[in-house]
C-alpha cells in the first residue's frame, strides 16, 4: 500500500469538474495540495510547465487537465482537441520525469477504445480497431498520453498509472449548449425549455445509444483508492457498470427538471458509438465500487446547476 501522508500533490486541472472533485477527496487525506490555476500555469506552454514542476517538486501528480467537450465540439474541432490535449500530456508527463516525480496518475477517457470493440470494454481492447470518427482527435491525444506513461515506466522505472474513466457528470460541469458533454447539455436544454414553456425539446441522434455514467465524486474516491492500492503499470478502467439509453436518460432528466413538454430526436444528427460500457473488474477487485445511483447523481447535479448557473 502506498502512503499519501505528507505528500505534496499537484492536481493539474484543479478548477475543472474532475479537478475540484479530486481536491474534495484529498482534503480527507494528510496531504499538501500544490495550487496552480490555469491563469497561473498554462500546461500547453512547455517551458512554463517544466519550470513550474522543477520549482515546486511535487511528490505526486494527478493529470486531470484537458480540453473536453461533447460530440458536436469534438467533431468540429478535431485539430484543437488533438493539439491541446497532446501538448498538455507530453508537457506534464515529460516535465514530471525531468523534475524527479516518481508517481503520476494520468486520466484518459473511455473513448480511447475502438468503436466496434467487444463490450464491456476491457483494457486489452486498446488499439485493436478503428476509433469513433467523431472524437478521434481527442482519443488519439489520450492514447498518446497513456503510451507515454507506459514507455516512461519501462525505460526509467517510474510509477505512472493511466486510468480510463467512463462518462462523468456532477457539480462544476461545463453547461454549454454547443460544447458540453451529454448530461450538462441535456440539463441546460431541458431546463431552458421548461423556463420558456417550449412544447418540444429536440435532441441529437436516435436516442438509442447506450452510455455508462459515473458521478464525479465517485471517480475522485476511486482515484484516491488507486493511488494507495494500485502499483501495476497497466491501464485500469473506472466506471459504474450501469448502462442507460440516451432516450431514457432524457426522460429521467425531464422528470427531475419538471419539464412537461415532449422529447423528440433528430436522427439526421450523429449518434456516436452505439454502446460504450467499461469492464471495471480490475478496480472492483481492489475493493472499489461506484456508490452514487444515477437518479441521485442527476438530482444533485441539477440542484447544483440551479444554485450556481441557472
């Protein structure tokens, strides 16, 4: 078991949905968190990143920073998603090596797995087939970061772990009609329809794709668990194991939000991968399981949206 006591931890991406949840989880540990907002440290800037890491000398880095977005944002800006995420990954990972950081936790994404890989998606499915075209740029950047960690472990004897979370949601998510992931995008769209008394909400795709969702505070607890109890060089999936169709997800949110209109789907818009659920047997075997039911997590997320955004 790896002790976190008195360790200096740098959470890259501390102001994002994942970074904030990680910091909430770390507050229960005896650690020192090294703060660095995006305004103070631009991780796409190589020299700035290297210098910051050498100056502050963290014991552990949790790499949760990244350019993220939903299917529309990914498809319309493949170059941006590849360039920015690749730059951040290589700057932080190589900068960590240069600064003598022995332990790093790199967060990827379930979209790294091939579009038509057998379900549930095991860690061994990586690079066995073609990626989903609509988010290929983002996926390639995440795969490159994962492989960089793998190679640095092999060549330099480091302990850089890659974790692949499923679709995340929760407080501090990004609520934008054009750039958000599915849950915040649906919350925003259905809430606005309720406020404006719109009779119909039209959503992208057929509503048939199956997705797995994980409440972000459950992920944060999983990451603390991995830091303490996992020391293998292999990638490890983190998910809830529960699937829901986009159609049923929309109906759940419609009820939570109290919208009385109709939900329709525009099948001329892309669905993305039709099914995507992770095999989480590795982390479950370590003693971790997701705790927050989807309905409860959605209700908490909508309440946070009402309190902070609406």
